[in-house]
């Protein structure tokens, strides 16, 4: 269908953009973000509508308009409708020569017809894959957005948006896609760090046989797998204290390796108490105090529970539900520990390639906190830098991109950006997302819930997407104020009745 005609403007058409005047019969059918095509010397030229303007010569001079309006309506004096026109400005994506989209090296001619794009070809132009992950539909088109697994995850993904924009929903759509893949398409293991316990409800869907939920408050870390800098009190230790602890730890680790004698924090404390050296008595007592508080955390045992091989299985989703863990330190320790263990295991080929999804990533890889003070940041940045060679992928989710580690964010080669209104975050996204222009940045504030801009490795050029609905829907626990208030009153009246019954 013909949509319009290319016009000459002050600086166009050139090899990157052109404008066209919209035909009368296509009025209302051209929208911002829509793809259009036109015949070009080297093939089909594909462009995307960046903005639309309407104009009418009769209404250019304010004083004349005001004057005529005073005397009655302009439209009764002049044929104003006939002078109204619509102009669409486009950015050129490239020229499709039958095989691939190539850079446009010669501008289209003014006067050329602009047509609606052939949607079946759009799928190819945009580099979507038949066996890719279907995240939703291209905005303004009936085209499935199917992103290739490697393109999307191998070089990591960041999902950035303000609260309530649909980040977690989008993740659950991607999880559905990952869990529905066949062996031939390539299946990876997925581990989700579920800070608010939202994803555990997925266990009650038809996908339940492929999902395991772990209560993070019951996780046990194998003491023998801890390196000394993973001890929660490591940074408060003096040099001599670190030395003494290090040597006791190596003694027990050696015994574990040679004699298969596993040990716990209590065993480590016993080993330290048996040190005879008088000079180190003070050091030893201080360490024993630390070990006692570490033991009280109740998260260190003889072996890992769950083990890394239980967590990562092809086509399987493991959800680490942190709802019952209050301490931020403990949450960070769990993320740091498993990130390190998973990465080491995949490097050695002991587990299949995996995707680690981290909700509230700014709390585990904060820009402001020093690496030494935040173990989880070190480990996340390490996977971000080196993971792709070994099949360790990250999906970082954050509602405060400004607070997320720039090292980690810059290694995420695909950004899925949903609605953001905070100007600091928008600026930050503009600086950290490659290929985003001013027009797109401005559109981010007006995205609706469930709409996203995808930029980077996974797409040939930035695209706007309407994230699809979940196939296996589930309800997350009600968190609206009304239900919280009702829940509180219900609980307190039950408590009152209990007390009255007791009296
Ligand atoms: N693609 C979509 N289709 C239908 N509903 C959606 C879609 N995306 C989001 N929603 C709805 O919008 C609401 C908010 O989504 P979601 O919980 O994913 O936001 P969020 O960005 O993760 O927020 P927060 O930062 O607070 O975690 C949910 O109730 C969800 O059902
Ligand atoms: Mg969320």
C-alpha cells in the first residue's frame, strides 16, 4: 500500500534520513516507530518513522488566525482542509538486496513512492530467528519478535525500567520461552535470584516439572568451598588474624581433600582453639568470636545445599527465593557464592551453559560501593567480563540504572528498556546504551506498561516491542496497599480473638 511521497527538505533526503508527505488515503495509518519501504537502485530501502508533523499554511500566522476567528470560523472563509498535510520523518535502516540489509550509500529520490513494509520480510530484515525467543510483537506491526538465544544472552542482557513498568513480567515471558525449547534448539539452565519471591508462583503453572524453588533462608554453603575472602567478617580482620585463619582453613581443606573429612564452621573454631601458640591467643579469641557469629547465621554446612549441579540443568529453572532473608549481607553472600561456584563449574564443563537472572541488580553490583566491600559485585562483574567464552550469561534487572555498576552494565550488550521517567536514569541509559538516539530516548518516558525498546547485540537496529502476555499465567502475591491493609486487619483481629479466647 502506498503511504506517501518523498519530499525535498532542508537537509534531505540523504543517506541516513528522508521525509515523506503522507497520502490522503494513508492518513492515520502512519505511526511513529512504524517501518516503511521504497524501491531503491540497489534493492528495497527500509526506513523507520521517527516523528510525524502536521502542517497547514493557513494557520502559520497567529495574528491572521486570531483576526479571522474573531469574524467567524476560518473554515467558512477558506478551503483550510485542502491545505492540511502530514509529514513523516524517517531514519534509513538500510537497503535489502535480497540477502541482507546493507548500509544505504545513495539517497532515495524526492518524488519516490513510500510503501507499507512487507511484514513477512521485516522478520528477515530485523534478523529475527525462527527458533528464537518470542518476547512479543513489533510495535505497529503484526510481526513476532524472536530473538536468537546466543545473540540475546551470550553477551548478557540488562532490563532497565522504573518500578511497575513490566521488567519482571518480561523476564517471566523469557523464562517461558527458555523452558519451552527443544534439545535441538539448545537448552540452557536458568537460575533466578528472586528477591521478592515473585517468581516462585511459576511453580504452580503447567511448567512446574521444569521448576525448582529454593528457600534462600535454608540454603547451606559448604564451608570447604569458601575462600578466606568469602568469610563475612574478612574485611574487619587484621593481617595476623587473616594469616591465622588462613592457615587453619588450609589445614582443614587439605584434610577434606585427602581424607574426605568434611568440616563446618564449628570444626574450624575447634581447629583454631587447638592452636597452642601463646602469642596468638588474642588473635585466636577474636577469630573465635567472629566464627561464633558466623555460625549463628546458620548458612554454613559441610556441603552446598543446593549443589551447583542441582541448580543448573538444561531446560530447568531454579528459583532462589529470598523473601525470607532479611539481611542484605546474607543476600549478597548467597549471590556472590553461587555466582562464583556456577562460573567455576561451567568453566570446568561440570554444568551446562547457564543464565543467571539477578533482580534488583543494583543491590548486588552497586556502582558506589567498592569492589572489596561487596563480594557479589566482584563476582557479577567477573561473569560480565569473562562469562561469554564459557557459557555463563547474566540478565541484570534494575529500576535504578544510575546505581548499577557501570562495569557490569557496559558488558551487557543488549538492553531492554521499558518506561523510565527519572531524568538521571534516562541520561544514564542514553550514555550506556549504544545505538540509542535522541528520538528514542524521548520515547522512553511515554512507553506504556509492557512496552519496551530493545537495543544492542540481539537486534539489527533498535526496535520497539509490545511484550506478549504470559502463556502460563500466575498471580504474584497482592502487593497493593488495599490488600496489605486488609491482610493486616485480618491478622490483628485473629490475634485479638486468640487473646480473648485465652483469657
Ligand atoms: N507485557 C505485559 N502484559 C500484560 N501485563 C503486564 C505486562 N507487563 C507488565 N504487566 C503488568 O504490570 C504490572 C507490573 O509489572 P512488573 O511487576 O513486571 O513490573 P516491574 O517493572 O518488575 O516492577 P518492580 O520494579 O516494582 O519490580 C504487573 O501487574 C503485570 O501484570
Ligand atoms: Mg519486578
